[in-house]
C-alpha cells in the first residue's frame, strides 16, 4: 500500500523578546510525536519590531533592538528544530518561507538606511540551520501539488488575496498561506476530478500573546495553532487542526 506524505504547516509565529518562546518547545514535542514528512514555516517566524516602520517610535517598539530580535528568532528556531536530526530514522524536509516581517522589513529598512547594508541582512537569521531550505518572500514553493507562500497576490496588484474562495478561483490549484492570522479554508474539485484546497493556516502565537497593532477585535478573529495535512496526494489532503490551547495542554 502506497504511503502518502504528511505536511505540517506552522502559521505566522512572530517570535519576539516581549513574549516567551515556550511554544516552540511545544512545537518540537509535537513534531517528535507526529513526525511529519514535510515541515513548512509559512513566514513571519519573527516580528522584528526594531525595524518595523509601523511600530517605529511607538510604545510597542520601545527597548527593541535588531540584535535582540535576531537572538529571539534564532532561539525559537533552535527550540523548534534543534532536535529533529537526532530522532532516529527521521529526516523531514524543512522549508522556511520568507515573510513580510523578516525579509520584507529588512529590505525596506536597508533601502531607507543604506548604511546598514551588509549588517542587517537575512543571513544573520540562520534560516538554513537544521537542514532548512529558505524560499524567498512572495515566491511560491510547490510541494506535492500544493503551492506554499506567505501570501499570494494578483499580478496587477501588490495587495494580498485574503479570502480562500477567491484564491482558489484565481490560482486553480491547492494553495496554503499565512499573513492574515485567520483560519480560512475552501475546497473544490478541478477538471481532473481531483480535490483542490485553499487554506489560510492562521498563526502560531502564544496563548498569552497579544499583538498591539491588531486590537481586541483583530485578536478575536485570529486562529492560533498548527495544521497537519495527512494523506497528501497531488494537492489533495485531509487537514487536521490543533489549536494552541490543545498544543499547550498536550505538549508542554
């Protein structure tokens, strides 16, 4: 009997020195338990208040430095993926997708502050550690018939497509993204009679984490947790959702 693959999707994690990185230890325990074949960090693994143009000069960015943001980012990576290669007989594919909070913010900051070119760079984040492969921001990565990207957009617009139904109608294939922190899923069947699924994977925030720029209504709409896709076969799969409270209860 053919064994189909499993994909683990980690939504926007927004590691930040202001919040504990304990959830990444829970993630490591989850990975060791489920042993997915492919692990996808959908982007925005780090928040990077220190170089964000929207938080600059606000209380949110007070005391933040790029060095602290980088260390928090790398600590989250170590906690989540550091023990993967030590699990006997387990060798997953690890994909790190660029997001607007790391590659996007670094690019904008250096463009406006060219004196930091060569100092504030993606290379300091260690994105290729533990066997990870980095996929640039807004560049789709297709794995087993599913397109992954931090967000998708139409060629005539720089704004993301945020609705799952709209995305499926525009891209005509299974696709998974993050960015908006909500969980949204829409399914259809293509001309080959194969199920195709558009999925916004939500985020991966600590239960106590509140993002100041979103406010109470924004946080109420967000869904935090992990998505495990089972029986992945040419774009079709069976999605399983594990919310952050369940992750904390079972894997802390």
